[in-house]
C-alpha cells in the first residue's frame, strides 16, 4: 500500500517561488522579489537563491545583488551587475554563481571571494569547494578561494560533466563521454576522487543529474546508492538531498523518501518539485515549485516533517469505480447451458453461414500443396532477411551548446535544432524537447523558444519504432 506523510503547513505565495530555505528560519523568495523570513517580509528585486548558515544568518541572491539578513534585518549587501544565478551551501560556507558563470565563495559573515573559474555549470561546497565548467573541467578550491586541484581531462573533444557532489571527503564526478573522435570512448561514468587521487571509476549506463552523499539521481528516472540502482522513477530525479540512510528525491510532482529498500513514502505537490530545503534534523522540509500554468494561481510552499509516521495514501475515485453502477444483464443458467439458445445468439452473433463462408471453410480443409521456390526467389528472400535483421538505431543530436545575449526584457530567442539527428532507416516516431525540470516544451525536431537570463539544460529525446528512447542535451547560457 502506498504511503505518504501529512502536510504540516502551507505558505501562500503571491508569485512563482524561486528559492526556499529551511533551518532556524523558514524562508522563501519569489520571482516578484517578495522575501519571507519567518514572520518578516521584504520587497527586493527578483530572488534567485537562498541559504541559511548554522547560526541563522540568511544569504539571499537576487538578479542585482547578494544580501545577508540577521534577526529580520539586512546586515550586508554586495552589488552584482550580472545578478546571482544560484546559491548552494554546506555548513559555514556557500558558493554563488553569477549571471556570467563566475563563482564566489561566501563565508558566514556574508563576505565573498571570487574564484578563477568561468562558465561554471555546477558548484558544491563541502570539505573544499568543487567547481565544474562548461568546458568539462572540474576543480577544487579552499574556502579562501585558492585553487588546490584540477581533474585531468579525458580527451580533448566530447566530454561533459553532468553532476558533481561530495560524500564526506570523496568528490563524486558524473561524466558523459561522447566518443566524437577516434580513440575516445562513449560512456556514462562515475568517478570517485579523494585528495586528487582517482579511487574508483564505473559505468552507470545512464546520465546522472544529481549527486548528494552516496545517492545519485538519474536523468531518465531512477535513484542509485553507490553502484546499486535502488528504484525506478518515471521522471528525472533532478533534486536530491542525502539524509544518510535515506534520501529525499524530487521528481515531477512528487517528493519521495528513498532508502536502500526502495521508496518508503511519497508526497504529491501542486507544482513540480523545483526547490527543496531540509533542516538539520529533518523535521522541517520546505517544498516549492510551479505547475507551469500561467492561468492558475501561484502554488504554495509546502512544509512537511520527514520524520513523521507515514500514513496510507487515500486514492481518489476514478472512472473504474463507476463500473459498479452499470446496469446488470440477468441471464439464467438455463439460458446459458440449455440446448435451445446458443451463446452466440445470447451475444447477438448470427450463426448463419453464407455460401461464400462455406466455400472458404472447404478451401481451408483442402490439402496444402507446397510450392517450390526458384533459385532467384531464394536469393531474394535471403537478402530481404539479412536486411530485416540489420537495424540501425537513430542517434539524437541536439546541436552544440549556445551562448546568447539577452534583450532588454531579460530574455532571448533560442533555436533548438535536432535536424542533425541520424536516422538512416526513418525509425523515429516521436520527438520531444524537455527543459531542466522535465517539462516537455516541443514535439518537433526544430523549435524556437524564448528563455530568461541564466543557464539552461535542454534535452532532445527521440523514440523509435521499437519504443526505445534515446537522448542528447545541450547547455544554453543567456547573459
């Protein structure tokens, strides 16, 4: 039986929620600049990220600046001309990425130190600060901003880092090798690095898009613990928070609690799970996200207690339940088994056999005379058989990464072009472009979309006649 945990509270949102933080304070920020920290409200520019330090100070990223709040008051502010794109943290340190892909280490006093990295895709604070760039490099920095290590590249062309994360002192790197030139392999691999030394490497055969502790979330749906696949999901596990023996996984409209035994409970939300924050003991989990519908009210921020006793999930009535109200047709045993009326007549099927049908039955009963094939016919059938066995699967090609300059309204029109996809046998039956949250944005090989400033991961998915899916993704930066 499916289990869930009850919702403790819902906090009203007046616009789309863009960041949440759960700790000493419960905080969330919105697209329109509304910031709520506990009982206090502030009006800022568009909020892009939140993180709370252990003693309760909250750092806030906006599209204009980086601010620090303490006890309901702003105590520090730093202007960022290109805005802050995202903030992630761990303990007394956080790392922010600005609109040009530059990274900054932030200490618990709100002071920031720039890192000598550009075009940053991912940044994770841990024992050190780990940075992954669009160029495929992975580096670590001290909390003072000094570079300490850089991962050796695996080939010059075709390598992409899809996720990074810390498991205690181990840096976990998920890489994608496209094998674009001779001598380079095509692979989806995980690497474990400790103090700059490669400890382990293994092939996961799926793209990893989120890492926290020993847990990994998969792009095509699923959760791994170490090298073991724990559970399959129907949508990307793009948000993952390790709780040691369990993990909270955001996928589509659900937050799942997963252990090594599989999914323990799930909470369904009104919007897609886009932002999750958990306090130290797991008793306060904030969940936020949008249903991507411009004609509905903003979805509220949900508060749950991940340690609460799970309860049975009450399923809503469906159309199947209505079958019990269908009229009953009464047929007696004598009607069914008697000699006077056949089952076919009860079902309204006529048993009358026409002359044509009788002739057809006689023809079927005639002796079948095997026909000899000529040598040319045999050669033709053999050729057709060999052709039928050789299936060339289509190969998706989403095109190259793109970097564009935003218009005055902060958006840019991007052309997504999958026309270079290889399909020699015309086996593709469906196309799908999907954004980073798993939302489908188009069902054609080429489409033009308008994107906001920031970093976007877009994926082209194709399905062939045998029902097999394959995908390719690109990164788009709007500066």
